[in-house]
């Protein structure tokens, strides 16, 4: 009876081993597929990120002229104010000179 039981146990162990090998192969294949998918997603993510960075740079470059125009308008305003002040000062000096 022992040999039948041993043979049966051996067959069960072999069957379990084959099932485990099959599960391992499936897991290995699934792991490689997941790695490939992750690599693809990483590449797509990096490309999207690079595209967004380029877009940000373009938007920043496009907004700079507006900032530059505003700076120049402020400088013109300051120069106009200075010009008015100097003109008034000259007129006052002319008035005193004429008197």
C-alpha cells in the first residue's frame, strides 16, 4: 500500500509542480508585458511633458512682448511727467527772467 500511496503522492506533486511552472510562466509573461507597457507609458509621458514645456516656453515668450510694452509705457509715462515738470520749471524761470 505504501508504494501506491507514494506513487500517488508523487503524481500529485508532479501535477502541482507542472501547475506551478505554468503559473510562473504566465506571471513571467504578464510581468514582461507590464514592463513593456510601463516603458511605453513612460515614453509617452516624457513626450507629453516635453510638449507641455515647449508650449509653456512659447506662451512665456508670447507674453513677454506685452510685459515689455507695459514697461515701455510706464517709462514713457515717467518721461512725460519729467518733461512736464521740466517744462513748468523752464516756464517759471522764463517768467522770472521776463519780469
